[in-house]
């Protein structure tokens, strides 16, 4: 069995994995989920948040494990996966990108994605953070295939998102990051990171395997059993 570290995405926290953690633990895996700085229950300041701060928090978790880990990242958490693999390739068995930012060296979420698409009306800028604007719009963005009860509970927990980390470019090299196996779980009915964008990222930076789920941006809520089964298989492959 494996040690699996779960990294959440924008506006979320460790809470988003709550349906998946017991399913993976029941398979015998050690599962670690945590809040990144300034997100979830973490009270770090939003206006001083950085990608480096996020990476350091994840790095501490990864290095505290007794064995190399399977690193699973959702959405913007993909940038953290890439940075950890670059810095500690021998501490990562496999990267699993889940509807996630899979970016080449020198690209940031802003340069690769945000500046190339219109501003989503589900989001607005408030100082150094992005905030959600409307219940139905944010549901459509993140949870359009999720059960009503799960979507409502998740939206209650969403937090403001620091903007600065999205502007920081990823630094990866073939010699280090390129040594680590990577897989991608694509989400076909995704309104946050469109399926076409996910496919383009996988074409530019090939992953093996690429798994397609007929879910929204949040397969850990909309199809937790199927999602956990994929992670289990990837963890033991």
C-alpha cells in the first residue's frame, strides 16, 4: 500500500477530500490531507501568500512521511505537485493531476490560463484575493454534477483565494521533475478548467495514464467511489 498526500485547489481546503480519505484508508493506504496557507482553516494572511509559501507547506508534509509518496493535486494544486517533484524527485513515487494545472517551466496559472480567458463572473477581485460572487454561478463552476447537499456544504466552506501565487511561474527541469511518473485525471464536464484545456495540457506534457471521468471539476464530491478507485489503482501500479 502507499502513502498518499492530497493537495487541494483554489478556494478549497483539506475538507474537500472528506469523502475520499476513508475510501482510500479502507484500501490500506496512509492518506494525508492538509490546508494550504491562507486557505481552508489556515489563518495565514492572504496579501502575503506566495507559491513558495504553498510549496514549503507541502514540502514539510512530504518530507515528514516515512516513505516516498503518491502526490495528488487538484486544480491549482497542480503547480505545487510540479514544484515538489522538481525539488524532491526521490520522495515522490507518482504525481496525479486532477483537472489540474500541468504547466511547463516558466509558465504561471495567470500566463498560461487566466489571462487567456474572460473573467469568470463567478469570481471577483477583492484586494489581494479572489472571492466568489453568486451561489448558482460558483456551483456551476465547481459542482455542476455534484449532489445538491454536497454542493451546498462545499460552497459554505469556500474561502477567498490569494491572487499572487497564481502569478508565480513554475520551475521544472527534465532532469529532476521529468524523472517522476505522472498521471492525469480529466473531468469531462468541467466548468472551471475546461476539458479542452486539460487535453491541451496533457498533449503538451504527456501523462501516462490519462483517465477521463464524466464529472464536474470536483470528482471527489460528484463521484467519490470512482475517483477513489482510480487513485487506489494509480497508487499501487
